[in-house]
């Protein structure tokens, strides 16, 4: 059993685990930063008048066009 642990710790699995850790840590920092920004009262007031549903509906045709172009 200990031999298997040392093989994984010194091989490619170690690098993969490190890369995954960096990726997840970066994603967590992005989410945390976005939460800090969105919790600011001034930002809330600015985004309060924003119609998110309208933005999504306006973006759907562009997204569908993009998917058609990508499949070519």
C-alpha cells in the first residue's frame, strides 16, 4: 500500500492533482470576488434597474447563430 502512494505522489497524478487544485482555487476566488462586488450597495442600485430576463432573451438568437457557425 505505501508503495502505491509514493508512485502516485511522484508521477503524473501529482501534477494533475496540483493543476486541479489551482483550477478549483481560481474558480473559488472568482466566485468570492464576484460576491464581494455584487454585495456593494452602489452596484446593487445600478443592477437593480437592469432587466436580466430581457438580456437573456436578446442573447438567445446570437447564441443560436454561433452554434450553427460552430457546427459547420
